[in-house]
C-alpha cells in the first residue's frame, strides 16, 4: 500500500513539473504597443504601473526618477541581473524585458520596463506566465525597483 502511495506522489510531482515546463511559454503581445505595455490579465499574478489606479489588484505607482535615462535603465538592468535568476530577453534604450525564473518550481515571470523619452518615469509590468496568484512576488519586485530608483 505504501509503495502505491509513493508511486502516486512521484507521478503527480512529475506531471506537475511537466505541466509547468509546457505552460511556461513566452506570451504573445509583450513589448510596447503605442507606448503601452500589455495589460494585466484578470488573475492576481500581475502588477503594472500602467493599470488603472482603480484596479487595486494590479496597479502600482509609476516610478519617477531623476538623472539620465540611459543610466537609470542600466541601473535597472544591473539590479535585475544581480539577482541571479533573471535572464535578459531584450534591451533597447527605453525598453527592457527580463525572464525571472523561480528557483524551486521553475515558474517564469516576465518583467518589462518602459522608460519613455519624454518623461522621467519608469513603467513596469511584472507578471507570472502561469497560475492565478503569485503570493505578492511581482508586487515585491516592483517595490524593490522603486526603492532602487528613489533612494
């Protein structure tokens, strides 16, 4: 009986990791469209500074920075890469996209930064590819970036 329970647990764990691996595909629509990052889905695993302020689940304050746009972007890139679990997908002046992989399960979050040329503001979108809740991980990531740039 114990062997069957152990076998069932192993099969369930293997199935779960296969599901995570298959579901972690790059979503379509990431990037900028007319100066806007992709909108957050209805799930609670996304935070965006371009969401409506009335959308308390998804909204975060845009980050106001002082100084040079390129230096600010390089600061963000250095910070993200220093975490060790971030992979730079694309970078051009004004837009950066990272994939951040969780160490335990292998969930991938897409983290995008948009620094419009006309404003001294950073827009951020941080979203998990799968699941419904992220237990506040994306909001905490945005808070860390805010702390980096404001202090």
